[in-house]
């Protein structure tokens, strides 16, 4: 029996086989010059912007990737690798450079959010993990920020662990949604590992285990007098609100934290619940709503005046239901000082080691420009910063709280039309004349030489 | 810096906070009688059947869940737990029973695929992990079987690791797609951990790193003469096919494994490529297609006569793109011998500890019937089998190969109309009269007592 956990000790094999077979060919042919790879997102039909996330996990991987004797044995057993290459892997380290946009920063399609510069064997072997590590956090941080952007100060909590795609997705979703403006998560391990605030209410099963809803509410509140959010929709939501009030009264309490509604017509139910709570003197009891919540429903309900104080956002957040994958890539753009590009249909890459400059005007983002890395753009803020140099960490990584603040600030600098959750604008970076010239030249060379 | 890996050592905290707060209330109130929880799927608009998967990982969890001193310390730091309950957690073991449908079996909505019977504190604490562990494997095994069902014997390989939602999803997708009829995966770690065959070709970056496509093909093939699938679409696909032929000729080889096409008009390109390969005497060179492949495209291309021998299926498989989450639940159905149910809108649960009987006729699945566990159905095959008894494994778990065969056999027994990938039929199990009567009685009691 084997769960198949991925850990620091085996993450180096969490890669596509071809990364290792290509590496062996490079190794055998003595072809290991400096390569530059870009990670970037392609345009998505329903996202105007993205929130960068996942960098800390990528850095962890690059600093710690090792091939152990057990890995080597398995690779040997495939019959695809020779001893000289396996010996090379035994001493494998990532010795290259990593340039990246900070976590939390707003990013756009086609921008080289992460740029790896290393001997090509190293830069190639890490490909699969790079994409795996960045894609899901970017999806979730972006989805979270969309909810945050319409939440008008109401509290958002990640309730998605159970519906995340496996254990790691649950962890990444908690971290990424916190970056995207959420207040916390229900995921206890994410609380422990990342220091994210943890939240929880109660389940329907708790109510069902009792013969009586009032008794269930009383028992829970007697253990958590300050911290009980009573789930009122197991049988009948409005009766549930009355039962909550009754339970609190019978316990002799003047206050309680609030109620949660997980089903039904939320607008009507939340208004009625608010009325009852206010009328009964529990003006400070909050109303939490969960159950199929997403940014569209939050906006619709708040626009309609639903008196909701907080949201448990689960499934649709953690799987990014309306965009469950990013069209993203990690592509070679320079080898041995030579700019390269791929010409296949609609999937052209931008050659060269590059920089992204952000131009702001009166505190509002005006445009991004992608240049060759040593070009200068007056007044432009360079977004790519060196994080790893020759295999060593050369910057202090920000705390999760700092990243979250960066995301909120960065979002606030967006022009209003980009902030909409309904309309999508393809806000693509400009490409510097030097890159355009090189692309034309490479295409000419290729078409000519064919 | 912290990746946040989930492992055997910390998986017990990968849970929603409320599982632990509810557990503390039960503990404080001395309420820990026998509970039955069902895990089941609710109907999905675009799936007629599902393939069960993920059970081995769930069993692993139940046998190994422990709370360590480090966990206890963190829980103490939240201020939500008292010492007597924390001491209880220190000695926590899952001591209950697990009844489950075998992995690989075809399953339908509303069926209690997994049934947990344990003191309620134990049965409650495991909730989040149960759902997290089962949902994604079922999604992917089902999506894989849909592809398998239209692949007409062509080979399917999981290429999705990079686009999976994190590390664990990449592992689960490799395992679940193999269960669903795939031949293997590109994921090396899944090959090592689960013994799944691993496959790989080459990347565009490999071609780009060379100045010349023919040279790239020659170098790769000289290292892997038996095992080179040459990627031909970096610049121009048809020219790429000619270049592959040229490379093989220049190496003096009579055979090579094949080519891969990753973009463009696959029908036209694969036909032209087949023509060229045949004309040049490479009739045994195979054509692999990848890039945005799903079951719909496989069917369409094969229907149109595309001469494709194998498919790299990535993103849409591993995120189950057209159904990125299951509406599924883990619900209390019996407590202390008393059947219970939830009445909230459209989300009724079936009370009681249950059994699922499958009725077949001439080797074809006719219907499933859900009964109370000790009812008998003549000629029905009971699907729920006891896997864990009093916290101990009591069956031998099947090998992954056996599970895969079970899935293929089980799929083949479906009536033809359920096999369609285009039309969806809601094929729901019958519910035995005893359960219906109980539901009516519970609803009457509740409405009466209100």
C-alpha cells in the first residue's frame, strides 16, 4: 500500500520522462551551454489580469532538488539511462539564475513572469515542476482577488480543501487565496505551515447527530461561547434562526458570533435572518453564507442588498471552476547567446533574455513593456528581479502577509475597466522594437533557409 | 521558506477546522456513539457513469492517521482546544469500519460508494480527507475511461503532470488515468511509486536548442535508436516529417519509433505525415498526437479517419476540464442506531447503513438497488465490501493492474446508451421500499414536531 506522497525527498522525480531523456542526450553530446527559459501565461477568455503566486515553492524546489540513490536505481531500471548520465544526476544541483516577478504582483499574458537562466540540462530538467508549481497558485490567487474585488469589505474564507484536487492543491489553494485577499482558511495544516488564520463553523452532521436542533446549538455554544457560528439550514432555515436565538437565550448569553446559511434562496433567507436577529437583540451576530459561492454570486447578492457579513468560498475557488487551467508555457528563448523562437501556429515565443517594465501614471497602471533585459525604459519599473544567483538565494523572500498586501495594492492600481469580473479586456504588454526586429529576422532566416 | 508538503506525518491536520471543534464538543459532552457516514456523488450534467478510484489512498490514511506533539502544540496555540481533548487526540486512532465499492468499479450518483462506521468523533474528524482523497481520482478515472471508450485500441498516455493542480494531483491523475484504461504516464515519480509504465518523447526546446532540426533528430535518435518519437511541429510540421525521415536515413537506420504532432490541423497533418512515412518505407513508424486532446477530439479525429496510433492527453484529463469538480458529499445517515436525514432543499440524504446491489442480465448491467445493509436482493451482487474492521485492514487490496482490468470489464458491462460521451443519461439506483418508508416517516416526524 502506497499513498504516493510527494516530498522534498522525491520531488526531483516529479517530472516528465522526456525532461530526463533530453537531458541525457544533451549530456552525451556535450551540449550544456547557457539557456534562458520563460514561464508565461497565454491570454484567457475570462481573465483581464492575473495575480502572481507560487514563487516561494518554486524557489524551495530549485534550492533543494537532488537525485538520491533510490531515484537513480529506479531510473536505471527503466533501461533508458546510462551510468555516466546517472552519475551526473547523483551530483545534480541547480546552479543557475532565477529572475521573477514578485508574488502578489498583477501580471498579464505573454509576460515572462519567471525566467530561468542555467546550463540547458538544468533548465530543462526543472520544466515540469516549474509549471506545476506556478499554475494552480496563479489560478487560485486570481480567482480569490476577483472575489475580494466585489466583496466590499465582507470577509472571505477558503472552505475548499475537500474539493481541491488532492492534498497539495488544498495547501496551495489556502496560501494562494490568502494572497488574493482572503482573510483565512478552514485548512488547519495550512494554518500551521503558513501561519494563515483558520476559521470554522459546524456541519450538518453535527445537527443531525442530535435529536433536536436547539440542543445541538446549545452544546456547541456552551463549549465555544465566543466562537459559535451556528449552521441554521439543516431542516428549515428560518426555523433554524429562531432555534439559534432560542439556544442562545436558554444559555443566558447576550451575544453570539453568528449563523451560517449553506443552501436555499440566500437573498430572501439572509434578509429574514437579519430581521429576526435584529428584532431579537442580536444586532452584532453575523451572517455567513456558503454553498456554491463564487465572485459572481457575491456581487449579485451584495448588489441586491443581501445583509451578508462573510463568505465561505469553496469548490469554485480552489478548482478555479470557470478557468480550471491556465494556458501557460515554459519555453526556450535563448541558447548559447542566440535568441530562439518557435513558429508553430499561434504559439510564437518571444526570443531573448528579457525585462518587463511597468509604466504607471498618477498611481494607475498604464502599460507594461517587454524588452531585452539590458534595454532601459524611462520611468518604467522593472518587474523581474533576481531571486537566485548561481544556485543561491540572493533576496529575502517576503512574508505571506507582505505578499497579500502587495496583491491588494497591485490590484488597486489597475484601471477600472480591468477590475470588472464580467467584462474581459485583453491587456497585453507592448513588445520593444528590438524584440520585434529579432523575431522578424529569425522568421526571415528560417523561411529563407528552408 | 516552506513548501508545505503534505506527508504521512502531517496529513492528520489536513482537515477543516470545524471537524476538530465539533469533535471537541462531542468529546466534552460525552457524545461518541456509533455513527454511519456515506460518501456519495450527486448527479452531474455531463456524466452517465463514474469510475471508482482513490480507495487505496483513503485506506492508507485511515490506518495511519495520528496526532503528534507538534500537531497538538499548533492546535493549542489556536486557543480553541482544551487539554483533555488534546490528550484524547494524542491517542487518536481510527478504530471503526470501512465498507467500500472496489476501485475500478462503475458507480452512479447517490450510491454510498464509501461507508464509514465509527464512533462519531472519529467518523467526523476524517470527513475532509475522505472527500479530498476520493473526488479527484474519481473525476480523472472517469475522464480517462471516456477517452479509452472512444480510442479504438489506440494508445493513451497521461501527459498532464505540469497542468495538474499541484504535486499530489499529478500523482493521483497518473494513477487514476491508468485505472481508466490509459497505458501509462509521463510522470516519472508515478512510475516509481505505483509501477505505472512511463513514456516520453521530446520537447520543442530540444529542437530550438539546435540550429538545425535534422541535427536535433539525429542526436536524439543516436542516443535512443529504439525509442525516439520525434516532435515534428516546431517550425513546419510537414517539413518536420521530411526532416525526421532524413535524420533516420543519415543515421543509416531502417526503422524508428515514430513522430509526434502537437499543434495545427491534426486530421490533415496526420494523413500527410502517414503518406510520407509510408512512401519512404517507414510503415511501422507511429504517429502520436498531443496538444489540447480530450475524448471529444479523439472520437472526432478517429471518426474522420485520422491515422493516429497514440495520444498524449494532458491538461483536460488531469483537471477534468469539462467537470472540474464533483458535487459529492460525506453525510451522516445513522447515529446510535437511529436513521437520520437532512431535509434542506434538493439535498436529501438516504438514512441508514446500506448496501448497493447490482443486477446484471446477460452480462449487461440492468440496475442498481440501494437497500438497508441487511436486506437481501435476489440475484443482486453486493458492491459494498468491508475493507477495514475495528481499525484493521481485513481484505487484500488489489494491484493497480487488477484495478485497471476491473474498470475495463466494468465499463464493458454498461448498456450501450450509457457508454456515449455525447449524450448523458441520469442512471440512478433504485431505493428499496424500506428506505423510502423511513424517509417518509422521518419527514413526517420532523414536520409534525416542528
